[in-house]
C-alpha cells in the first residue's frame, strides 16, 4: 500500500479520494492541494463544490471553484464512484485546471461575434 500512496502523492496530476456518507472528506495529493488551494476539505467545502451522484457510473464535470484567496478557477473533474461493502460511497478521480481553456473559448466566442464568418454574411 505504501507504493500506491507514494504514486498518489508524487503524481503531477491532481488526484483525490472522497467519501460521501454525510461526513464527506477529501484526501488530495500534493498536486490537488496546489491546484485547489486546500490542505483538506471538510463536508461543507466538498458539498458546496462537487455535485453528488446517485448512480455508480463514471462522470465528468466542469465547474468553477473559488480558492481561499478569492481567485476563481475552472476545474474539470473525472470521477468514478464505487459502493463500499459498508454501503458508503467512495469516489476516486482526478482534476484538471481548465481556466486558461475557458478564457480562450470566451475570447473565441467574442471574436466570432465581432467578426462573423464570410459564409454567414450571405444569409
């Protein structure tokens, strides 16, 4: 188990494990803590930022988070919920900072509105 913990902590990809049983908590690796700005997240912080699921199917979600310093960050998570033998739900996943991508998409939309394509002018 020490090998997996070392891989978890040393990964450059933000990784997390979350228990969803009403007392939610997150264990995130160093990359996760750097990305979202939290050392540990209690149930309130988690429930305010992650959408719960009732199905056990993997899912992807993009959302905004506010860091402790007030900075807004766009995050895309890929999550896989698993029912544990005791009935609790364990989520494992990874997060990606997509703030720059969202800014580029907004700039592209703005540019497309200001400069419509030649093909749409004849319509």
